[in-house]
C-alpha cells in the first residue's frame, strides 16, 4: 500500500508540474523567429516580447485559455492538499471522493483551455497587432504538455475515485 501511495503522490506532483510548465512557459505556438503563449509573443531575432492585451482581436479567447490553465493549476494544487488532509482524516475503507472531484475539475479546466486554443489558433494568430508574423508556426511543447497534463489529471482523478484507504 505504501508503494501505491508513493506512486499516486508522484503522479499528482507530476501533473501539477506539467500544468505549471504549460501555463508559464512561452511555447504554445512556435516558429523560426518567434514563440508565443497565452501571455505574450516573443521575437527570437530581436529578443523582444510583447504582452497580449485587449488590443488583439481574439483577446477574449486568450483570456478563456488563461483562466482555464490557471484554474486547472489551482485545482490540482488544492487537490493535493485535500488528499494529504484526507489521508490522515478518513477512516479505513472510505474513498478519496473530494480529492477525486477536485482533480477531475482540474482535468476539465485544462481540457477546456487546450480545446479553445486548438479551435481558435488560426484566428488567434491572424491579428495584425503582432510585431512578427506568427501565422506560419506550429504547436509548441507547452501546448503538448497541456494535453498530457489533461490525461494525467484524468487518470489521477479516476485513481482517487477508485482508491480506498487500506492498512
């Protein structure tokens, strides 16, 4: 049981790390001379970054992605704290339902954020307010990490739902 518990803790911490990296790092959409995320656009040639503000046509979509990623990260961290509390508070044989619900909410938020970005990426990168041409690019590793974090939080949420506290 101790090995299973250690595996679940490592899996949850990995999920949180993936969410932090995908939310913060500047590699959702990359090209030869630029990289962009949900916060800013950076030109690698000039080493300058420009924040994405309300001047951009698709700013509402970017705000939805930002909110989804922030909420998923917060839910994942809160879920870990609730798991630690439930670990010492629950009686034997009870399930970690609250932890599971919080983790599944994290899963839902990251799925919504990544889905919005996937659906709206063409419109997001056609804005004339960019200082570099960002329409010719491809998905970066932060975007891929967001989808991997979705899978990890889903698996983690299901594991907590199935897990019973045993001796």
